[in-house]
């Protein structure tokens, strides 16, 4: 909670700083009072929206106190647009103060052509809120979109009887704030229409609130796999209360594996799904999680590691587990192109099929969202077909 409050306090400071910074620029450019009003009309809702979300978090309010589009706008402004303009504005203002301190120019006389200063100031005032509105509009229009991504996975250790085994990988639903009722129903329908042998859910069943867990449990109950539906735990499942989440999912008997494994006989061949609890983001935490379930591995079964964090693939490959399935990355969430964006900056494996030796991993972009905007990484359900290499 203190970490969250610290982040919100930092965002509030950045809001107030930007408000001061652009008002100062408008005054120096000699623009009229209408521009001051424009600044206030764009910044006041951003600050108010942030404070409302803070209040809702503090009093644990379980219902949305703003329209969904307004929540998306607050998220996009504070998590994306504001960070991009905050540090440059600090740097610019610091430079101006320093140059005045050493007498390079007087206040209001920095050597910039007045008409150019007016244009730049107007751009600084208008462009950030315009970009925020455009991104929010795109988020609202695309909120229910997702794709079916089909991947064939060649595996040397695959037993002949499992040739053509199909898996529907449904990760990161984040049932809650940013999932509409329509998308919820469509995820279930699309998963069942795949008619896969196995349906595997790779963590972050809920976004954070346990009030959404009954809907998450119902999602798992309504999904159909020819040989079953199994799940693992993600970091968002642990935000409110890990113990309650685990108790309720165990009681519901929906195949949530918590440092456990399940052996399913498919076409006469045992297939073992191993799934650790969420352990943490560091590589050492990830290895500890995988190592907790390795003693359960059966030598006569084809092993699949179902895990939330994709770096578990390293531990799985070291242990000789043929197939690892994971999510967590959202494909990077914001990507310029496939190799440039948050995905490769933050993860070794972030989207699609990876192979090392005789072992493979498939990382899903996920079907849901904690952040309301995606760029070049669509939501997805992955339909896997296993092939003998």
C-alpha cells in the first residue's frame, strides 16, 4: 500500500509541477487569459481524477466512481504522457534558472524570437492533452478486440501419441476494471470454439480486487477443454490478499495449481502440468518457484510448465522440461515494432515462440489489461498445436 501511495504522491507532484510550468510559459509568451483557462480546464480534471482513484483505493471502494473512459484517461495521462513530459520540463526549467543565475539573460528575455516562443508555448500547452485524448479514444474503441493466434510448436521429446495435441493458452484475463461484459462472454465463447484438448490459464485471473474473483472463477468453469482446464497464479492475483485468493479458488475446484502438478492421460500418454505459485519478478525468485515443483515431476510423463513469469523458461530448460507456457508481459504493452518497445526492454522472452535446445516456450500477449492502452501488441488467445520435430 505504501508503494502505491508513494507513486500516487509522485504523480500528484508531477501534475502540479506541469501546471506551474505551462502557466509560467504562457505568461512569458504574453498569451491571453483564455490560455490560462485552457490549462486549468485540462489539468484540474486530471488532478481530480487521480485524487478520486486514491480515495477509492484508501476506502477500498469496490465500485468504479468514474466512467470507464475517465479512468482510462487518468491512467494514460499519468502512466504514459506525463512521465514523457515531466523530466524534460524539469530539465528545461533548471537550465533557465541556471542561465539567469549566471546572467546569461534576464527573465522574459532568452533570445528566442517572440513569434516562435508563442508557437512553441501553444504546442506545449495543447499537444499533451490532445495526445492523451486521442489515446483514450483509441483505447475505448479497441477495448473488446482480441485475436486468435495459432502457433505450431515442434518438440523433439513429444511422444508419438501426442502428435497434434492442441492447447488453448488463455493468460492474463485481468477480470475487473477494464473488461466489459461483452468481452468476458466473447473470451469464453472463442476459447470453447477452439475445441482444444487442454485449456491452460496462465495467471492474473483478476486485475486486483477480490470482488471480481467470482466472475473469474465462473470464467474458468465455463471454459471447455477436451481433457480439462488448469490454471496457475499471477502477481495481480496476490495484490489484495493471496491467502483469500488461494482459499477461494481451491474451494471452487477450478483446477488452480499452487506449487502443484496435475497428471492427465491423453491418448494413453500421461501429460503432467506443473505450476508454481507466483514467487516474484527477480530471476532468483523465478528459479525458486520452478524448483519447488520439480520434485513432483514424473519421469514417465510429458511435462509442461504452466507459469506466469516468462523467465521461468531458463529454469525449465535447465531441468529439461520440454514446454513452458507463460504470460505476464502483455507482449510489452506498448511496442513501436516487434523488437522495439517495453517487451524487449524488460524481458528476455516477451511474445511468441522461443526455442533453446530441445525445449520451447510460448509467451502470450494476454487477453486482458491492467493498463487500458496497447500499441502493436493485440490481446490474444493462443491456439497451440504440438508437433514432433
